[in-house]
């Protein structure tokens, strides 16, 4: 495929205008399913997968940050609710 790959996952064909972008989905619709699966399998070999320990720690971090954020927003909601009740 000719062109330079842009950060948005599209190929720049012949120019740098937004109208010159060809989505990757257009490229893959012209490809045979078997070829697509082979290329996908090859690309998956290049992926750097996280270790089990990393997955567990990142999952725990997401859960903790989600709980903290919900408490923070919940407190603001409660205080604003009390403020509006006292004003009205």
C-alpha cells in the first residue's frame, strides 16, 4: 500500500489533506479473509503482553481509582444537594 501511515490509523494517499485519508477498513475490505487472519496472527506476535502480576496490579489500581472518584463525586453531589435544599 502506498502512502504514509498517520497516527489516526489511516493512510495518507498523495497528500496531507483530511480528504486524502483512506481508512484502513477500506484497505481490508479488498483483502481476502485468510490473508487478513494471517497478517493479524503475525502482528499479534509483536504485541508485548503484560504479565499476570501486572494485570492484577493494574486492575486493582483501576478499581481503587474508580472507588475514590465515585466517593469524591458523591460527596460533591451530597454537598450541592444540601446547599440547594437550604437555598430553596
